[in-house]
């Protein structure tokens, strides 16, 4: 189905990238004891709960459009903090205070002892920046963090031509009393959804329900056969979008498949909205156990941090994953499942498995909802468990408070792969 419109603008997050040495999925150098990957419960060894202090400082960075936000833990006896960043690596400096020898280096000094974050703006999108935070006691350095890299980015999709969107997957007609199993009877059948679109012109159930056409993608980004039992991503052959495949779904958060656990949940957070008049969302409001690898101050269960981690891990060998727009996520919904069952899934489970035990039935989009407070974003219902609606809620798009914990399925443009 072709829909002529639109200008879709999605502010996205670019990945934390490497700086010459191999990094794990959380952006730390492999073997670094501070990484959540170094401990079984996902906790960092030098971070402390809110209100407590540590003798060692740890930096985390969150990219956004033309800016990044640096955050760190409180350090015992610190009287101030100094943030250094540059377009070149700072690691070659014997003394970080000699930063001026690097032409692009900038010092943000005298950050208050009670200030544990700072946003650097007016940066260039697509440029990698190197950052270090230092805890000071007077003029003496108490602790210096490891260097991290961050790349601000704006992901903008300007669609001046037709945007390709999938059909609905509805292959039956309806009367005032029932849903037919085929597109045969009912009121004005020729004008019903089942009578036109890709579900009629491109009906081929071998690669997806009705007119859908999907392909399984392995961890290396290669297309594999539909009969393969293990895959990491799904490419939509029609829209040319590639989707993350959520795995597991046993009702336990974070115990399966690292960054793709189907039970993981996230609050909606987009730091680039801070200056726009729209609420940026909830950075750390989700409970500590709502996603894999949670570590206070380091690995947060919000959409922005999650996108950055997935891009750093190069899911299916790609680092340009982002949150889907409302239209994009609606584009993989099957609007056909109205049954007597109390659990109805609105997605092709041959390509997007959806076990009954999966905790998440509603999924965030990257689209904020325009309200007076700006505190909501759009979500899409992919599972209906109501004995009353019996599937009628599947595919509904509605606003939700950004502090809510919902599922996330990431997407990327695969048209140029």
C-alpha cells in the first residue's frame, strides 16, 4: 500500500563507539571491571547507590542531536568536578590538565560538588568526541575516569516521495454479525480491506502472512533461510526496514539473550528534547530490574540508553538502530486477529515469536505525544489479553506516560544495505 505524505523526523541516538580497543556491549573496554558484563548481576564495581559516595569516579555519556550529556557518581571529599572533551583522544596525555596541548580540547571546570551531570551542546552531529571526568579537591585530582567516546547524531527521514507501508493482513470480510474466514461475504465486500492492497495483489504466505514479505537475518547481517531456527533480526522486503527480533520471553527480566530479551522494559527518554519545550521523558524511572544489565548511573533502562547500547553492540553488524515511528511500528501489525481467545497477538510469529509468558504486550514508538505537559509518547498494542476486547485492541496507537515501562523493538533503514 502506498501512502503519499510525509516528513518524518526522528531524533535518534548514535552509538557509543570504540576508541582503538575492543569494547563490550556496554561501551567499556573488554575486561574492564567497571562494566556490567564483568559481573553476574550487571552491577558495576565502583558505582554507588544514590546519596552515597565512592573513591573512584565513573563516567557515562548519552548522545543526542548536537549534544551529549555526561553523568558521573559522587566522589568522597570532592569539592568540584571538571569535564574534559575533545575531537581527539585524550588518553595520550600524561596529565589531563595538559589538555590545551590538544587543539580541539575543551575544559568545563568547577562543576559543583552536588552536580553529577552536565550537558555539552553546540556540537557537530556525526563527529566523535572523547570525554573524561575528573573529581577535584581544591586544585588536586582525587580521581579520573576512563575515557569514553560519544557521537551526537540526528536521524532524519525526509520522505519526499511515496513511503512504502505494509497492508493490514486482514484477509476476511465482515458482516454486522460475524467475521468471515475468507473475503467472500459481507456488506460491500469489494470495498472492504480484504479486497485490495498487497494482501490481495501480493498474497504469498511463504514469507509472511498474506501480503507481508519478511526475511530472517543472522548476527552477521546476512539473510538466511526461513527454516533457520535461530535469527537476530528481520528484514521487511517491501518497506526495506530491518527490525530487531526480541528473543526469549519467559516472564523473567534480563535473563535471556542480553540486549534482546523480550521481557525487558524501558521508560521513554530522549535528552535532545530538553530545550524544545517537550518533556524529555524519564531517564531512570524504571525499576532496577526492568532490563538486562541495569547498573545505577551506568546502564539505565530508558529508550535512549538502550538504543546507544544496541548500536554499540552492533546488532546484526549494524550501528544505526533507532526507535520506530508510530507509522513504522503499525506497519508490522496484523489487524486480523479477532478471536474468542483471551490472548491475541498482532504480529507474524513465524518471524517475531511472541511466547505467552512474555511480559511486554505494548511497545514504545519514538514519537512524542503532543499534550499540554508533553509528558506522553505514542505506544502500539501488539498483544491483547482482554476477555472483553478479544483482539480488538491489537494495533491501537495511544499515548502513554513516558515514565511507564514498556517494550521496545528497534528498527533501521536497510534500503542501502
